[in-house]
């Protein structure tokens, strides 16, 4: 079984982002086998790197746990631009993804309703710190015009 806190060395492996993608798909209802086949990674590889995020069901099938503390290095936004952070768990990573979606929506449409939810929120990191989300509309626009914000991939490479 994989450790609960993965290391950056494991996350540097080329298959690790695919493993996290399989985990996400299984949380949305796909079976481990079907998700693995769709992404192109063996189920054994998924269990080797993210086994702590799965548990065996009563019929011997692997099911994802609701949350995990696997290593993820994602992009976070502060007033100077994007920087790498390590969210404390999968819930914090999902919160960060929702924030990036809100920023993207604001920059494309000017609609800041989703962004307002993050004005008092913080992101908890693996290192026991909490970071404030950047919600200042002027700074977001400045960073967007400067080319600091790209929405192709949330994961830091």
C-alpha cells in the first residue's frame, strides 16, 4: 500500500499526473479498470502510487476514498504571479481548482460572482501554512494582461 504522504520524487515520475487523473475519474464514478484504460496507465501503477487513496470494497473491487493526502504541486496565485504550492489534501486541491475556474471566468467575462466566494477563504498547505486567495480585481486583470495567468494546466511542472 502507498504511503499517505507521497514524496516529490514519486510525483516527478512521468506517470504520476496520469495516476492522479485516474483517481479523479474514479471519484466521478468510473471503475479503476475503465479509468486506467482510458488514461493509459496500468491499475497496478495507480495502486502503487496512490494506493492510500483507495480501499477494497466488499466484493474485492477498489473504490476511491472521499479524500486523500497525496502529494500534489499546484499553481497558486499571489500578487506577484503564479507560484508552486502543495495543498494539504485533495479537498484543498479541489478548492484551488475552483478558485482558478473563478479567476478564468472573471477574466473572460467580467463576472466576479464565483470569485467573491474566495475573498475570506484560505488555502491550507502541507507545510501547515494558510494562504489568502488573490481576489483583487485590478491585480487579477494586471496579471492577466501581463500573461502571468494561463489555464492550460493547474499542475506545476
